[in-house]
């Protein structure tokens, strides 16, 4: 199995949304057998909690399904059997945190910002604010809709590249 983990701060808004979208897109592409998608947060505030109700409403109204329990990523994730092959962070802060958790250069090489797979953002490097998926937690419902659109564009780009990544 090739394991993809979406990572945000609390694992209740952006990363669960990315998990649901990626899972759906990967399934539609016929790649769900070799690919497992999950999500986690860099902080432990919401361990075992469901996704934010606004995230769930946004996902369901767009036709996505999600069963979720919040989790926290740790350095051990890089070392355990079944470790993530690709870690997709939602913003520059999450990216830096996950890079800092990575125990070595090969582990750090598996960390990417999700939006770096959006073809319209090709060539941008981590830390560029245009790659950030903003945290909608502090705002209204329309922020979740905007985040979903960003995630969908990046997911489409990732799924297009995934067969090559699986052959590597």
C-alpha cells in the first residue's frame, strides 16, 4: 500500500476535508487498492473528535462522505511500519512542523504542501503563501467552500501524477 496523509493543525477542518476528497478522487481513478488515504493534525487538541460540523456539511453538500476521528502526527509516524509515503500539509506552518518532526532527509523528502500539486501553482516552493490552504475554522461557512475548491484542484493534480509516483 502507498499511504498518503493529509496534515493540518487540529485535524478537524482542512486535513479531513482533504482526506475525503483525495479518497473519492483516488477511488474514481481506480487507484484505491494500492493507495490508502488518512489525515492527522500537528497538535493534539482534537484527538478522537469528529470533523468540524461546517467541514462535514460542506463535504456532504458536495457529495463526499467522511467518517473521522482526530489524530496527531508524531515523529514515530515516520518510523513505524505502514508509515506515510506522502505527507500533504495544508500551510507553511504545518509544513515546517512536519519537516521538524521528520527524523532524516528521506523522511523530509516525503513532505509536500498539498497545493503544490495544483497545476495552476506549479513551480512554487514550500513557504510561498499562495500554496497555503487557509484555516477556515475562524470564519463563516463560505471559507469552507473556498477551502474545498482549493483541495479539489490540488487533488486532481495529485491524482493525475499518482500513477507515476506509484511506479517510482
